[in-house]
C-alpha cells in the first residue's frame, strides 16, 4: 500500500544525543518506543496477574460446594479479574502497540505529545496497585476486601452497600481513565499532524485507522465513565441520591451511563486488534490488503453504531417495549460492518501464497474465534430469546470469544509478528506454534462448556452450583488451568527472544512484510525518522 | 510434509470442536418449556442456532479451502486484487450483506417483534397477581388477593455447602417454602426489591426480570404443565448470590385452592399464637431455626461474623445491651431496633417487613442467649406486635 523512497534510519544521529540509561531512562522517558515497551510489559504482567486470579476462581468451581474460599472472596476475585483484564491488561497492551508502531508506521519521529505520553504510562502502575490494595488489606483485618460487584458494578444498590474496595475502585477507574484519555489525545494529534510527506490518511496502515477510531471513542465514553463513578462516590459519601430511589434517583440510570461506556469499550478493545490483523494476513499471504477503504468505513460504522446500542446489556433489567425494540434492531445493524471485515480478511488471503508462521496461525485463529464471537453474540440482543441468555454462563462464554479470541489472540499474533522487529531476533518458531495450538484448544474447551451450561439456565457469578453441571464445570476448570499454563510458553519465548537468543532478524523480517516500519533496521534505532521519509 | 501435518491438526481440532457444538444442541439446550413464552423462545433459539452454525461452517469452509489451496508450498503465485473488479465479484461481495440484512430484520427481526409485544403484555386476561420481592438472600412472595405472604429461603444446609455432609439431589435448588401457582392461569408477576437488584428467572418459563429497588417491574407466566420448576437469582447481589434459588410448584386448580386454604389457616394460627405468652425454650428453639436459615449467611455459625464485612454477634455491644427504654419504647440502634428496622445502606435489612412477630421475638431472644451471650432476658411476640 505504501512504499518509502527514503528510509532514514540515522544511527549516527543517536551518538549526538546520549539518552539517559538505567532506571531514569524509563522513568523520564519521552521516547515512544521506550514508553510503548513499558506499556506492553505492564500489560503482559497484568495479564498474568488477572489470569492467576481467575484460575483461583476456576479451582473453586472445579467441584460443587465451597472448598477454597468463601463467596465474598470469590466475588472479589471475579471482579478483580474483569477490571484487571479490561483496564490494566488489554487497554495498556494495545496502547503500547500504538505507541511503538504508529510513529513508525506514519513516518513520524515520535508521538506528538511525549511528556503527556510519559505521564499517561506512569499513572498506570499506581492505579493497578490501588485496585489490588484492599484485597490484601482484608487479610490484616482492614476493610472488607476489594470491589466484589463484578467489573461492570451494575448493581448500584450493592455498590452503595460495599466497603472501601469500592472507593479504591472508583479512584482506580479515574486514574485509568485519565491515562486512556491522554493516550487517545496523543494518537489523534500524532495522526493528524505528524504524518510523513505523502502519507495521506488513505495511505495509513489500518492499525492507525483503527486506533484513530478507538481514540475518538475513548474521548466520547471515558468521561461518561468518570462521571458515573463520581456520582456513585457522592451517593456513597456525600448524601446525593442519583441512584437511590428513595431520594428520587434511579438505579437504572447507573446502568445506562455505565453501559454507555461499557459497550463501546468492547469495540475499544477490539478495534486495535481488527486494525493489526489485516497487516499480518497480507504479509503471510504475500498479497495486498483486500477492501482497505471498506475496512476503514467499517471501523467508523462500528465505532458510531457501537456507541448507540448500549442498553442491550439491560434487557432483563426491564426497559420499555420501544426501548427494547430499538436496542435490538440497532444492535443487529452492527453485524453488517462486522461481516464486511470478516469478508475482507478472507478475501485478503484468498488466492494468496500463504505460509503459516506463528503470527499467521494466530491471525487465522482470530478470524475463526472472532467469527464464533460475532455469531454467538448475534442472538443475545434478540428479545424473543434474551431471557434465556442474559446473565447466564452463556454470556460469560460468549464475551470471552471477542475479548480473548479476538483481541488477545490478535495481539499475541502481533507480538510474534513484531517481536523480531522490536528485539532484532527471531523468536522460537516451534515454541510459538506449540503455544498457538495449546491456546486455541484449551481456550475452546474452557469456554464452550460455559456456553452449554448457560443455555441450560445456569446464571453467572455463582460461587457454587447445582450438581447437574459439574462435569462441564470440571472440563472448563481443567482447560482454564492448562490454558493459563500454556501462556508460560509464551512468556518464556518472549524472554528468550528479548535476551538475544534466536537468529538475527532482517529489516524486513518477513518475506511479504510491507510498511514503513519494515524499512527500518531490526531493532529500530532509538530515534527513527528524524528526517521524515518520502512516501509515494 | 509440514503442511500435511498442519492440515491434520486443523482437521482434528475441528472434529473435536464440531462434536462439542453438536453435543450442545442435543444434550445442552434450554430447559423443556412449559409456558407459551418459553416455547416461543426455544423455537426462536433453535432456529437461530441452526442459522449461525450454518453461517459459521460455510465461512469456515471457505477459509479452510483457501488455507489448503492458496499456499506457498503448493507453488501458488499471489494474486494482486484489492477489491471487486467485475460484476460477478461485486455480486459476491454484496450477496452476504443482503442475506445478513434479511436474517437480521426479517427472519429474526419479525418474530422478535411479536415475542417482545407478547412478553410485555402482562395485563390482558391476567387471572391473578403474584408479588415477588427480592431481598438479600431470599425471596418474599405475596398473593394480594388471598392475603398470603411468606419468605422462601434456601433449604440446603451449610454442612452440604462446606462438604461436611453429602450433597442432596437438589443441592442449592431447594427452598423451605416454594411458590405454588395454578396451571393454565395467566399469572401477572410484580417484581420489587427491598435492598439491591436481584433477578427473578425460571428457565422453563422463559422469564427473567430484575427486581429493582424502588421500582416495579413486571412479567407473566402461564404454566401449561404441573411440576416443580427451579431457577436461581441471576443478578449478582452480594455474598450469597449463589444461594437464593427460586422454586415454583405448578399444581392443578383444586390443589392450588387447598394450598391457599392451608396457608390461610397457618397464618391465622400464627397470628393467634403471637398474642399468647411464649416460653423461653420455645423461642430459643424457633430462633435457632431462623438463625440457621437466614442470619447465618452473614453472621456466620456461632455468631462469629466476617471481620470487616459482617459484624460478630458473639460479645457484640448491641446484642449485649438494652433494647427497650424505661417507657417500653425501642432504643435507637438497640438490638431489637436493629433487627426490626435494619441498618440503612448495609445488608442488614428491616426484618419487620419479612418476619412475623414470633420470628423477630425468637431471633432476638436466641441471639441474646447464645454464642456466649447470656443476657438471660427475652422478647415476647406481643411486644414486637405492639412496637411495629
């Protein structure tokens, strides 16, 4: 799609500005690659933290009865898992990729607002610690533990009952929200102002487009999240009653505002993965991306439509008939741009010359898993049947397909795809493939049983369950633990590659790789494109 | 060679996956429907699943065809197209969207409209009303026309949950007082909450609706077949969310009338006995039963509480303090006041709304004389009745 006529990678330039080393390099860094790497490392760390929490939950669910924990701890673990995976793992991880890649993809020397960038990152680790503190405090007899009302906190009367965990969560959400907004502003400013000469908007890689749409969505919905948790805070401590019926408030208002953020959040998590996938497919099919403009339009269509369908999460809360009908029909409309993208992905590999390195396996796996996500999701807003799906394990199974099967698989693929570029060394292909197959098998064996018991009527968030479904819960628990264990292979592979094992990567890394980032040496020098490249 | 292996693995995974989804269709589907709503729901669901499974496998088939054929090790030269080039390709591009549009708005959209309208029509031809109030962590049921009101709580014992006793057949799906409804009557169900949101749902009825504090929600059922139907709270509502099942006994009209008469007699008897003077042993005995059923979920066995979350009763200042002033009025935040009126903003609810005078008198007496508390005094049901 784009070809660079001059790719100025200035090694000698580096020598003029020595950059700080040691811990100060990272603390004070304004370099987009350093900050990008920190985001990715932070995200990956939280992936293992969030994963460990849910494995404790799955261990409890291995058998009926309570063996390991009381239901209060169970609820806290489930809640922390959700909050961490969404806010502290996947969002920082995708932000890391945008930081690292967008300037290189559009031929910019750095992000437009480097200090803001640094600030945006360094808010995250304290926020994550704040979120986890109350969980540990309860073991010293302080407070009643972390938030325990599920990550969407949508039972507002329960939020009002909860202890200090809820206040810590509100503060954390504010901090993470500020971080997301700074990141979003940075992406928008960078993309609109820092493109290399000749790099028109319609020549940008899809990843940049996806992040542009994501950024606008973040700017639209994160302030609403900030507002709703602030209202919750004042209801809790300052005598307001936005959500308290006895004072004239409405608990459903909380759900509306929360889901006004919460549903777009799904696309905020997914869009970056949709943006990075076409590049991977096109590289290993050795064929240009199919339907580039159609995909860009789909991103915008999903961004806009996806922001207008929030109340399909609330069908069982009781909304008026007209509302039910509108939200059902509007939600179904999202399936059309989504199908455009799936069609374009398949057309991109169609009649290509494919090879199946690890990133390609993850890419193809993501298409299939995301297909399941879309199709199992298509039926949920249907009010003719919603009562049987809503708030059951079916929903839990379903939404892990877009989150894990879409976003996480996509970014695992992206990690393998860009790891040689970032580290300068090829990763271990055998381990990569092993990681893929174990992940995809255990992922399905974890979540398909959940969908089955959900269809049979088992509600979600249950610390203990009836005897009838114990075999399926057992399969799910064992698979989840194996799925978690398989990720250790991934971690090992990353560390091994980052330490410089594996053969040297070339600048282009992959035979079919296109784009400005593949004109730079691997690993790219500390400063890149200090003279903008010319793009034809 | 490598390609062959890859192919074999893909096929293997798909076979397993296929088997798993096929099983989902047969062994795991919605529970057998017994109301018109649930029948519609099951029908719609089966139709959708047939459609989405077909769509999935058609798309997967195309993908697999491409993976098998368009590969470098087969010497395939990559094509260069980036969009549809002729009329035939344009048709290929547009066809899926026309199909999807039809699926969304015609095949799924039209039945969904009718289902939604009938689901929301709770009033037309309704034969009776059932009021359901969700509260942490039990259900209260009221039959306004008959004047019947009772609490329905989990019957499974803590020992079963903690693995100290073998688990019964209906583990976690059994209650002390099931709701009884007549078959073939349209029952309008009004849903309320006394504390946080809960969700009342019975899969066999195809019904699930939240109980929202301060608001009224409604739904309806018309059960076609006598039987026992089990559901569970579907909205996370705090610690014991997993332990508030919903059991509905559907019976014939005659049996229903018998049950109504029996319930009325019971409540008359209870009301009469509230006026007599109770012996302490009887109150202690009754109080113990209620503690084991309701209070234990927060205050824990032996009244130990959960530090930080739920206060202990053993040695508690409130329990070991006075509860009536010298004029016989409730002491604010005294023991009896706390039980009757609750503590706003916490899971400690105003039990005077759910418990009878006898229950309240018994539980207070029991708590004051158990777990090492030895106040020695007691509360009479008649006192509670006067203080309401």
